[in-house]
C-alpha cells in the first residue's frame, strides 16, 4: 500500500482538508478525510473523570 498524505488545517472549529501525495485523480478530500476524522473526533463535554472511548465513539466513565 502506498503512503498517502492528507493535510488538515484546524482554525477554531473549522477544519479544511487537502489531499497530498498518493491519491488517485478524482479522489474527494472530504470522503478520504472522513475516514480518518471518525477515529479522532472531538467528544463534547467529556469531563476529566476517568473514562475510555470505544471504537464506535461512545464515552464510558470508569471511575
């Protein structure tokens, strides 16, 4: 699998995406970025209580 490059620019709550190297012509930045952002999505209102995040995005408090 070839290395791929996605460039994310975060400006406050705005995120812009640009495809770098390794993508086929016609690939859409939004579609490719969505695959990666789902794994690192910011969870609103997660306090500093001990917790874990599941793969599906749920927050489980552990203490």
